[in-house]
C-alpha cells in the first residue's frame, strides 16, 4: 500500500533530550516536507526537501534539523527540544521536485503528537 | 507568500450541497489553487486542485472565479464523513505555500 509512515505516533520527552521523528515513504517520491500544526495557527512548514541531499527551510525552521540521505526517508531531528515545540507534526511527500508548485498532490502521514515537558 | 482567507466554520445538512468559499486576492498567475481536508485525528488529504478552469473529480468540484481572486469548493451531497477541516492553499514554483487555519465543516444529520 502506498503510504507515508511516521514514527512514533505519540512521544513525550523532557526539555533538552535529543529526539528524532522518522518519516518514510514507499512511493519513490522526490519531494518531502515536515509541518507542525498548532491550534489557531494551522499547518506551518518546517523544512522541505526536493531530492536526496537537497533540503531547505520552510516558515518555522528554528530548533529543527532534517536530513535526506536516502530518497525514502526524511527524519526530523530536535537536538534540544523545548516546551514550545510541543505540537502535532506531519510529514508529507509528493512525486515531483516542486511539490504543490507543479500542481502535484501531497500525501501526508498520520502525524506525531509530541509533548515536551 | 500569497495567502488565503476562509470562514472559520460552516454547517450543512446531510445530503445537501455545500459551497466552501476561499478568497485569494494576492494570487499570482502561476499559483495553483489546492484544496485539502483533514478528518479528525488524521493527516490532511487531497481533495482537488486547479489553475484557471473549473475542475471536477469524484470527491468534489472546484469553481474558480474569472479573475482568480476567489474559488469555491463544492461538495455536491454532504455526508457525515465529509465533516472535516477544509484548507484552501495556493502554491507556486517557489515551493512555499500556506495552509492557514481552514474551514471547519459540520454536517448535521
């Protein structure tokens, strides 16, 4: 089944403890992206990647890192999480390099609910 | 980045048509108009998209104003499963796009 898989689904951690949220897609998509969703703020883009080893900042990249060493994986890394990073996180992928910019669809994962205490 | 404006919430009776509006007065000529919806406890899912002409698919129709400054997502017969938050999004070749807070649709049985 074609899908975007995020893990874990729920994560509770403490301030300063490094964590990684994994994202994997099995559709051979070139474009991948991370979003966070907060009440009243909608979905905001954190980082995106147009291909292997190509990543760029979205609207809210501070406090996050990403890597794209393989086409299928796009992990989100929080090196020193803080309480203001408590949020619902979504990974998404799209077939073409430009994602929605060429009219392509985005396929989303089921989300990761992160709580930083 | 081009932004969109949508009503915070709308209601519809089951099996009636629903027209969800979206204003995007700063749209540029290369911006696609996309609609996604987010069911409770799920990630957003694609509904429809278009550039200039009206579009139809099995889920919905997209009506785009002639000046492209607004669009309307039409659900022809609302069902309880259509209760969701609907996002109107603009995208361009710069790969930046804005989801906003969307319209929360309530379907009344």
